[in-house]
C-alpha cells in the first residue's frame, strides 16, 4: 500500500449493484465523499478479511 494514504473516519457507507460491479458510496465524518468500484470477487476477499478480524475480536472478548 502507498505510504501517502489519507485516513478517514467512516460516517456511512451504502452499496449497490451497478452493471457488472458493485459500488460502495462512502461518506467520511469530515464530509469527504467518494465511491469504490469492486468486483464480487474483490468484495468476497474483503468480507473474508473482515470476518477474520471480527472473529478475532470475539475470541478476545471471550477470554
């Protein structure tokens, strides 16, 4: 990943199917708005990553 990355705090995100891809519309707390276009395969990989992170948090909470 690039070193000059800007970090935003998420205010809201919405997803929609558009033709052959999925668009995620994102709004940051500072009002910045942008869209991310992704394939279902890319989102499947992201979902897997997020599930692993959340499952790890749940395991830590149970300990």
